């Protein structure tokens, strides 16, 4: 029997194990997944504007499913936080930074203010 390398062990993990592991690492965060999706898009503006970042990549970075990212993108678009365009077969995402945050406690702030938290 071949000894397993770290790469082959990583590939052997099931999706269920990976999700459980991600949940165990962090049971809660201060920011919502909606904020995390916006931050990932803002950290990759050229890719988002060129349609080069995939929802799968966003999902991996946020630690949620691709289906959840799809739902969040739809909600963000409906709220006017992002606009989605098409370039060939690719979706192009543009963040609207002047949109105010939704909760009454933070409504004096904008998406621009939120995205400052995600700067590296």
C-alpha cells in the first residue's frame, strides 16, 4: 500500500468533513457572510470586473457553499449593493460603495466603510 502524501490525504476528505472542520474552526464571526462576500469581491476588483473570479472561489474564501454565495449575490444585487453585468459567458460584479448599511445601528455608514475593514 502506498504511503499517503499530505496532498492525497487532503483530496480524500469529503465535503462533509471539510464543512464540519470549517464550522469547528469558527462557530461565529462579527461580520455576516454577506459582508464576507462583499469583502472578497472588493479584494479582487480586477478579477470581479473582468468576470475572472468564480463563485466557487468566493465560496472557498468565505467558507460557505457555492449555492449560498449565489443566493447572497442575488440578495446584494436586489438591495443595490452590487450590480451584475455580463461579458460574454462571465458575470461581472461591481460594488456600489455609497449604499448605506442596512441595520438602523449602522445605517449612518456605507459599504465603503465596511470594506475598509477587509483591507489587507
